[in-house]
């Protein structure tokens, strides 16, 4: 018996100043903030969950390859902002869609592990998408006149607990780093 298949594609993009995917180097005067998600430069990485023979909606989770995430903030003297907040906003907010049907964002989560090649001082916690705009991923503070990093390797997970028609479903998550 053939099972319907679904390919779920999650595109990840970072927004902030230009950055590198690994070992962010801050070369501007403070305050400066950099963010990197996945590959170098303006590339938007794709996370794909090909279910193949896996029955859709069986609650057997599917894992995808890990994506590197890193943010760096170079704080100036005491008068500049000392806190960095990283948020993520999925699009469309209803979930990954094939144009007719949506898979809710709440079906997706990530497992965070420190990246051994990273110099990140602050860990990114594991978590799950809520589907809300501006969901906070991490926040941290930076000492005056120092650079502080936050980062991890994020392994994305699809819960596969919702039965959906076969097809390709797509969505996008934008990450934003700000200093309030």
C-alpha cells in the first residue's frame, strides 16, 4: 500500500548587518551587530523533510540536518545598548502551505546543541515554533567594550502528527537581531 507523501520545506533567513556563517568577525566600530543563519552571505538555506514512505500524520517525528545559527554583538562604552534580542517570524503565519492546505508552525521545533567550532558564549535553547510573529529565540547582554556571541547548531524536527494531503509545503522563517 502506498502512503501519501509530503515534502515540507522551511526556508531560513537572517536579517541584520552582513555576516559570515561561522566565526563571525566584527570589523566595525561599536555598537555593531551581526547575525548568521546557515550558509555564508545572502543564501537562504532550505530545510526539507521528505517523508517518502513515512505515513503522514503518524506522529513519528522527522529530523532534518542541523543548521548553524550565530549572532555577535560588539557593545561600545556604557551608554550604548547592552542587550541583544533575537526573534523569528514565520511566513505565512498560518503555517507551511501548499497553496491550499497549511501545516501549522506548532508542528516544528528544534534541538539546540553547542557548535564545537563556534566561539559562542551564550547557548541558544531548544524550543518550538509558536507561529507568532516576533517569537523570541534568545536574548543576552554584552559587557561594555566587548564582543558577545550566542550560537548553536539547530536540528529541526517535524512532529508529523497532522495528516495532510500529499504535496510540497513551503514556508519561511526570518531571524532578526536587535538592541533595544
